[in-house]
């Protein structure tokens, strides 16, 4: 999983992830991009590690727009617009919107997720004090 972090004077800390993991970057940018969220990042990391070592079978975290699911050695992030609550079903999305689906929902191995989130936590801690 390839990603990079940048500091933007207007948007603050920003993450971008390679295909097909773009949704992780969008989630970090929208839900966890400032120092006020460092405690939330720590909580997510703690829970991810308990799922990884099988102390817990699964764990879910819901933010304003995204749902994170950790289970079976993987992490999945999904934008709420893809849920049935909003009237969308996976079968109803046209093939031409596959690129959007990849930007709104991603999954990866739990170890890769933990590594990326630890890197993000450090980046936010070092760079968001400017705001």
C-alpha cells in the first residue's frame, strides 16, 4: 500500500493513497486530519492491534461520513453514501462508477493499516501544531 502525506496551508495535513486504497486517504483527510483527533487515532490503533492479536474478533468505528471495520486480519473503510441507508445498493451502481466505488471503499491487511495509521499519527502530531 503506497501513500504520502503533505502539509497544505489551507487544508492542513493531507494524505493520498494509491489505487485501490484511495478511500483510506479520503477518510484520514476528512475525519482525522488535525491534532484534536490524536486521541481518536490512538483509540483506533489500540483496537486494530487487539483485532490483529485476536484479543477481539472485530471492531467498528463510525465517523460522520465513514465506517471502519476491522476483522479477519483486514481493515475496510466505506463511505456512508454506499450504505443501504442512503438508498444505494452495490448492484445498482453502474460499471462506469467503479472508479468512484474505489475512492469510497477500500480494504487492506490489518498490519498495513496499522503501519499507515501510525505514520499518519506521527505526521499529524508533527505538522498540525501550525494551526
